[in-house]
């Protein structure tokens, strides 16, 4: 896997976590992508198509154009790794995609959308420019320039959402954040969901899972200790979130992560063979 990324300079750094590029398709055919609480803009330079699969159905892909937006998902989905031959993307910060979409992120939750549905002809022009670029650095510059032409001064509402995101990451409750912002709990949930793509409660769960997902890869403690370090009540609480957000228990995910893949991805086939067997769990779990 050939992977490169670059964090953008200000003012884009307030909205974008990093630009990335991936090439050299791996031997395994599919990868599972777990929720991150963020949106992604991706462009396939190899072919003008993306194929996205449900977590338990590799026979019926949903097909999109070669430039699309991946909304904020609350469950895992699967991608075809043949598209990794040449692909670039923008990983937005939580809530950071709002100024660039022409639609609220909440309207794109749990789905993928062709970029031309949001950007019209600018989408095809962007893909053409990226395909014609001489190297990855030039492609990152093209992505940055494209976003800069669309950026307007942040709204007060965006600053409120950024404040809420920071406090939730620090462990504050939704009620505490609403009180600090001078908003009703209901109004905070409405604004947050529209701009981020999920409710504050689900976002907090996804971020807690992401801490455990990262910690699992370099785990040097017991599952119980990892669970407590990441803010779970106990090991069974952590396992329920892994099943909900990654489709399988932590031990099975660990086995499949022996294959090096992009951040937030899991190869569906491990070096010793076998595939992840997804187990569905309701998001209403604690």
C-alpha cells in the first residue's frame, strides 16, 4: 500500500484534518470502513466509479461516480479495493464539511452521494484536473485551491458546534454543553446533528469507539483495562460498541488488522485466511 497524507495550512486547517492519496491496490478484494464521525470527499483517478457494499452483502454494491461524498456513518460499510489503484481524498474534521457541501451534513448521514449532485459541473472539472496532475503534491494543491474558492467566513453557529465537539471529546454531557452555550438541549441537538451528521450522543459513542479502535491496534493491556481507559463501563460494554461500529468483536478485528491498510479500514481477509463475519447490533445499546 502506498499512502500519503498532508495537513492543510490555515485557514483550511480549521475545517480539514488532512488530504490523502492511496495507490497500489492490495491483494485482498474488500475492506471494511468503520465510523469516524466525519465526512470524506473521495475521487477515483483510475476509473470513474466507486462501489460501496453493505456490511453483510458483497453481492449487491451501490455504484457511484468517480467523485463522491461519504457521509457520517453510524455503522460500517465495505469498499472495493480495486479502486485503491489511484485515489485521493479530503478527510474533513467533524463538522468541518459544512461550508463546502451546499447541503447540511445531516442530510448526508449514513449514505454516499455523487459529488456532482452537490457541486454540479465543478465536480467533473475537479476530477479531470486531478487526473491530469503530475504528482500527489500537485493534487493536494488542487484540492486545497478548490476548497479555498468555496470558503466563506465561519458562522457563529459553526463556532458553537466546534465548541460542542471539543467539550464532548473532553467528556462533557450534552446538557452541560447546551448550558455553556446558552442553548436548550433540544436546540443543541438539532444544530449539532445538521452540521456534524449525527446526534451528540451518537458522536460521543463513535469517538469513544475510535479511541478503543486505535488502542486495540497497539494494545499492551487487557481488554478490561483498555475498556476502562477509553471510558467504557467494562469489557462487555466495549465489545458491544465494536460489534455495532466494526461489525465484529474486538478479538476478530485484531486478527484481521494484521494486514496494513489505511486508517479506519480493516482488511476483510486476514493473512491466515478467513473473512470477518459481521454481527449487527442496534445503536440503541448503551
